[in-house]
């Protein structure tokens, strides 16, 4: 079975978005 590069791209993009959201929330809590 070959995974489509598009699926990989979407998965990595979603992971990066979630990571950025978590980091931003941690920074906000640290500032507050």
C-alpha cells in the first residue's frame, strides 16, 4: 500500500497547526 503524498502533507500540516496552537496557548498562560 502506498500512502499518498497529499495525505502526508495534510497530516504534517494538521500536526504543525496543533503544535502552534498548543505553544501559543502555553505562551499566553505563561504571560498571564
